[in-house]
C-alpha cells in the first residue's frame, strides 16, 4: 500500500507540473493549443524537431482517471521530447473532454477527432500523416487501446489508420470483469452501471478481428495491470492482431515519466517503433 501511495503521489505531481518551452531541445519549436473541436478542452500541442521532413508523429494521450490531467504535464512531455525530437520525430500531446461532462466512450471519439486533425495538418508541419504511432498513459492508455481494438471509433471521426499503438499501464482492458468484482469507485464514475455500456468501452469486448500492432507496458508489482493486458493480447493475437505485453518493475507514474530516459525500457519501446519502420 505504501508503494502504491508513493506512486500515486508521484503521478499527481507530474500531472500538475507543466512543461515549458525552455525545456525544448536545440532547434525545436512548439505550437500550443491547436483546436480540433469547439470545446476549450479539445486542443493539442505539437512539438516540432528542427527541420522536419516527412517526419513520423508520436501522438500522446495523457492519463488522469478520465477526469483530470493535462497535455502539458511534465511526465507526459519532458523525457519524450528530449529523446525523440532530436531523432526527427514530431510529438503531439492531446487534451480531451473529461468526466463528469463526458464519459470515456466520448473521450475516445475526441481522441479520434484529434487524430483526424493531426493527419490533416501533418504535411504543413513537415510530418507524414500516414506514419503515426498512438501512445497513452493510464486512462489515456485505455483510450488508445480502445481505438486500436475498435478503430471504427476513430474512423467515424474522419481519422485514417495509424501504424501502431503503445499503451502505458492501463488495467481497464476488460471493463465488465472489473465491474463484476470489487473495484475502486473511480470505475463506477467512469463506466456506470449498465453492462452494455461496459462492453462498449471495453477493449477486450470490442476487438473483433486483426488490429494494428500494439505494445503494452504493465506493472509487474501487485498484478494490477499485467493480467488484463495479457488476456487482451491473447484474444487480439488469436484474431490475427499483434499485441505484445512488457511487464516492468516500475510504478504507475514511472512507466509514464521514465519513458525516454536511457535504458532498457526506452530501448524496448524503440524496438517496437523500429518494427513499424521508424528509424530510432
């Protein structure tokens, strides 16, 4: 319990500390608060490497329990732009409407709408609209995995398909299984009490056929997220998809913040990127 609380406190700190332009790698620039919808929450930032030319795009969705968090958080941005902007990768970080105003299925639609806008603008930044990897942490990992297992949510918003998906530690892969056992009250807020709605936001229940490749990182400690991701991977792979799960001895916040730091963890994520044709 002490370890869990420490991780949650670290995550909260990272969620509320904004990144700053002073942290940008040499030659990089940032465009802030690009609108993809009428609501003030429907905004994204784009971090551009020096002289991008047909550059791949990493599309990041923050976490926060579907009700808090921000695209500017240091844990969402800092180590990722430090690692990948110098490698010529464009980094996009996305906000979306949150609870209680909008529930997770609508949030997934927002992410799909943001992706469509990024694809429409990519060439004006020097980016490649057909070379995008989705990434999300926590609730954001649930949302990008939901899109990966049910891409019709994104294509209904005008988005085209992407190269692959990186999921950073979400346990919400089989929502009915969560709701039918003892669970945190957060899940009641997010998913309500209607079993049909549980299935609608459950990646395990939405996957029906081959999916884009997905690389899911989960916590070894406490069996919190790994079993759910492994269960989803088994089903997705049986249907012709390609989903790999990487258990890590990191806490929930570290899985987000540490990505981009030198070491085996970042190397493993970059190996997945290379499998999709990225030169990292």
